């Protein structure tokens, strides 16, 4: 868990930053991307935005705003736990994009 937190700290901060993950298996035609970003809006709220879809497409996105930092990080953790289960669900693990 500590290495995950270190990765998050390196990629995500409230001053901006993003974490981009990809799951690829050419033999099964799986090419997915997942992107999460944290930032503060003009009112001081913390906005968590995440995008997902097939690599090379516009995909889908969703964003939520939080007044408290802890709530935003709870959502980020929940979303990352879901990504960590991708290998079990789709047979391919998400990896940091290069």
C-alpha cells in the first residue's frame, strides 16, 4: 500500500497532475485507457475527474467536486481499487502509460 501511495503522491496532487493507466492485449483486441486528475477549482473545491475508454477514442468522463480533501482521496482510492481488479474482470492488468 505504501508503494501505491508513493505512486499517487508522485502523479497526483491538489496542484494538478494526472495518473494515466493502460490495459493492452493485442491478441484479444483489448486496448483500454484510464486517466484520473485532481485539481482545485476557483472556489477552492477539489475536483476529481476521470476518463476511460478504448485507446484512440474520445471515451467517457465523469467528474465530482468535494469540499473536503479526505472525501476526494477516498474516491480516488475506490476508483484505483476497481482498476486493480481489472485483471480478474477482463484478463489484463492496467499499467502506468509510458
